């Protein structure tokens, strides 16, 4: 009997260590965002975890207005676009790709100026790796989305300038 109790205790202790290790794979970066400490150690996820982003949205961010659209999941990916506007003039565009890879998710973003010239080199893009999904939130390293209700989302993006790190809020309304 003591051997059984010892084994159960060891299994429980090991489980707690694994859970504690998984919990430390992320660091809170700002009030609403996280940083993935080990990009090779990501939790499992599928597009179903983020399918509530699907739809047409508009809102406010960066002191301007924006439009964003997410298509439904198909073939292991979701495609979207983002357009930032000021005084009816385009400031920039983004092409967005949510993709299942390595048993998890990645959000890949390619930026374009108003004349559609790419900010990144031809082969490059910005990648936000999945950290965790909650009932009404999804977190990638550097960006988080919170579902306030069926027609409202709040997004939070980490902005960096040298050593200065701040959080930018995006307020989404379903169209």
C-alpha cells in the first residue's frame, strides 16, 4: 500500500512540475499581452480555437480608423486583411494568415504601404506564435484578442521602440 501511495504521490508531483513548467513558458509582457519564452514549446491549438474572429470588423486604433476581415477556416488556414485609414486616406495595409503548423497556430502578417509596396523583404513577414486560448480570449506572443461580446472585440498589440515597450489597443465592432 505504501508503494502505491508513493507512486501516486510521485505521479502527482511530476504532474505539478510539468504544469508549472508549462505555465512558465509565457511571460506577461504588458497588461493584456504575453511573450512566449520558448518558441519551440507551444501548446496545441487549431483554427477552431480562433474561429470566433471570423467576420467583418471596423474600429479605432493608432488614433485612426480601421477595417478588418477574417475569412472562415479552410485547408488549415484563415486569411484576413487589415486597412488603417485617416481622413479617408489609407495609411497602410496588412495581409493576415492564421495557420495551423507544428500542432499549434501562428499568425503571420505582411505589411504594405498605401501604394502597396511591402514593408518587409519579399520572403519576410512578422510571426506571432500562439500562446494560449481562453473562453473569450486568444493570445499570441505580442498580440491578444478579447471577445467582449458577439459584436465587440478588443485587441492589444505590443509596440516597441528601442527598450520602450507599450501596449496599443484596437477596438473592434462587427459590421
